C-alpha cells in the first residue's frame, strides 16, 4: 500500500482525484475485513479555527446516509478522527449506531479520537490503534473550561477563605466569573459522562464478563480524572490505554491491515489539506456527506 507521499502522488496523477482514491482504499479495506466501514473524519488539524469540525447533531445526517443500504448483519468498523465536541450529540450518535448494529461495532483510530471521540470508541467492542494513535480524557468541558477545574477552584477558594478571611475580595473576583448554578452543572456533567461511558463499556467491550462493572469503572476512573490527566488535550497512547483496561488491538499485529488503515487515513488527510471539506462521514460504498467550510465574506 502507498505511504503518505505515494497517496499524494496517486491523487495528483489519477482521474477523479481525492474522492476516487479515498473510496478505492475503503473498498480494499472492506474486502480485507468483510465488514461495513463508516469513516467519521474531521479536518480540525488542517483547519483549526473553522466551525464545523467538532461533533454536533448535524453529524447524525451523515451517519444516516452512511448506514443506508448496508448489510447490518456484517457489523460495523467505525473509523474515527475527531477532536470531540458536543456531549449530547455524542451520546445520541452512539445510541443510533447501536440501534442499527447492536454492539457489533469495532473502532479504528489511525491517529486521534479525543474527548467525545474517546467516548465513542469506548462504546465499541474493540479498539484498533497503532503506535501513532491517541485517545484522550473524557472530562467534561464548558466552553473550554474543565468541569473538574471549576470544582477544584471553588474548593480552593473555600479552603483559602477559611484559613484567611481577608482573602475574600480576591476570591470574589475569581469566583464571580461563574454563574450561580455553574458548580452544580459541572458536577452533573462529570457524573453523567462517567455513567454513560461505564454503561457502554459494560454492555459492549466487557459484555458477558463477570467483572464487567468493575472493569468499566476502572477505565472511567482513569479517563475522567482531571487531576491525573492534567489537561483535556492530553494524548493517551495505546500502551497506556491498555493499562487502563481497554481492549486495544495493535494495528502492527497485521501488516496488511495496518497498511490499508494508514493508506485510508492518508487519503482523508490529503482531502482536508486540498479541499474545503471540514468533515466527512462516508461508507465503503462511497456514500458520503461532506461538510465544507463556509465561504469567506
């Protein structure tokens, strides 16, 4: 299979360009696995400041289009490359895919599936990663503000004021930036994220395991723990994900599969670099919904 440069050369010298090359290798991968494939890809690395790259409810339309016409008995291989995004949309998308394919869903992460992407991966029965692949923490964010951090800051304020009441004016300025119910919302979001992902793990990845609840709780504790991960953008490699208890299969165990997966990934990366697309949801039959960047005004 061609590498990064080989895929680029093929795109530049072939009729049909970007779309044809992506779909050519998706088809080859489908022939290798015998399973349905849906690629859920975002161009946020190439277009970091553009809207539309994150997970949103609009993406359900892409999934609906991609699911149409598939033989559902063949299960699903879900390719993820996403920075994450809306929590409620993530939950809804997983629910939809499970309604169609049950828990016969495998996840492939050629490079990055962060935040909500990690949550989606945890809803699958198995996660394929390579040495270059990363998932991330699932700690909830509010406009880029970590929910765990807000709670920690409030607790720090309480402790500081108890120790030195004269510090109240300083903490009033800091804490005053949050609305009155914000701390409660943060606590609820943390609890809900853990509950949802724990349920997905118990009913999917650890289904039938007598220790499913314990294993799922252990994974969630590691992924939804801001004091350990330190930052929401933390990159968690395959070895660390394995140590959390996730079922990780290394792409390096099958050279042909690895080559096909990475070739598909390169084709999407070249698409985002050369075209106005910010997100693509596409199946192995070539059925795709492509969201383009809004034209400049």
